[in-house]
């Protein structure tokens, strides 16, 4: 049996501000922005190339405190290019950090070349990891 993670709900205070951040600054694709009624709105966004999307909204999504989601992680083939893209789009992002040593002599698919970190406007925390063996 195949199990896939398809959607993660990210709690935000301002749906329009979060949608603009994720779409315009981080570069996620807006899959849909559905208004069901005055109390229910669901916005789904997907990172380029990802099989998993995020959902922000109100009403039909779990009620969690904005900014309470920590440790979301994206994977890229080139951490320096990803960092430059985020900077050019106005995202405040950390310097590249290498956490520990490469676990396998001669390289490994989890090559630990580096990570960068950023927060969305509500304080939800993201990491971006380079795994160059996965390609672009």
C-alpha cells in the first residue's frame, strides 16, 4: 500500500497576506482559492515540483494559532540558487548553514550540503535543504 502526504494545513492570521507571501515571494502555485461562504475560505498552494500542497484558510480547516507550525521543510537541488531566489523575492532568509558532517564517505543522497531557514509573516517556520542527488 502506498501512502502519500498530500496536504499540510498552515495556520495564518491573514489569508490574503499569507497567499501573497507564499505565491508571490516564495513562488508556490495557487491551485485554488475557494470561498464557500462568509465563514469558509480555502486556499491551496503547491511548491513547484512538489506532490504535497499547503492549505491556508478559515472555516473548513483546523483552528490552530497562527504561526504555530514549526519545522516545515522543502528540498532543493541547489541551496544557493534557492536562497538567491528567496532573497530576490523579498523573503528574509538565513545564511546557508551546514548542520553536522556528511553521514556517508564519498557522498550520500542526503548530502547535507546546506540548509536555509525562513518564517512566513505569521511566524510559521520553514527549512530548505539541499539534496543535490535528487537533481533540479
